[in-house]
C-alpha cells in the first residue's frame, strides 16, 4: 500500500503547519505562576496601550500556556478581529465560549463576524450565472442582502466591550 506513507506525510505537514498557532489543539506550554502573572501583566498593558502586535503575541503565548483561560482567548479574538482576521477571531471567541466565558459582548462579536460572512456570501450570489429556476433564489438573496445592509450598514471594526467585568473598560477591550 503506497497510500499509507503518502497519507502519513500529508498528516505530518498539516500538523507541522498548525504547530505555531494558538488555535491548534489545546496543549499547555505551562509557565511558572510568577512568569505567567508577568506575561499576563505585559499582555494587558500592551492591549490597553493599543500595541496590537505585541498584545497579540503575548495573548497567543498566554493561551498556549493556559489554554483554559477564557479571558485570554477573548482578548486574542478581539485582537484578531481588529487585525482583519475574522476566522481567527471566531475560533478564539468560540473557544472562550466552550470554556464558559460567554457574555453579551462576546455573542455580539460572534454575530457581527457571521453577519459580515453572510453579507460576503450574498454578494457572491450576484455574480454567479443563473441556472434554470434560480431567478427567485437570486431575488431572495438580493432582498436578504438589502435587509442585512439596513441592519448592519457599516459593522464596526472594533469588538464590543464586555460590561461589568472591569470598570473603565474601553470599547473594543473586552476583558
């Protein structure tokens, strides 16, 4: 069977490609408590100061070290959304939800990403050639696109802020 070595090679390449991503299967690169606290402090400071590149790197390190930290996953999702990576943001937000870190702001951010995806998909319908019997479907899609545009004319690039967690939390800084 020549397929087995080929399949094993493909699997190894896929796994290697995910090795540097915080979105890979959760495994802990646990840090000592003091080192983790310092990392957490540096990440929060970079986030608060708007240093997205540093904050993203630090929060990615945090979720690798403590994959059960819902707040770190939420912050990483916010940063990914602000950086224009909605798929990564969605993965981080959904991970936070699985950890029990859901609230109105988190669900709102997920909804905004999905509405944007729906808008993009509906825009694709316009450019597709019509097959027999699909005129009504195209018209339904156009109607749905118009409704979404009225509801979400220009979705904000900044994630919604969580309420009640930290006093003074600014818009886009979900704790």
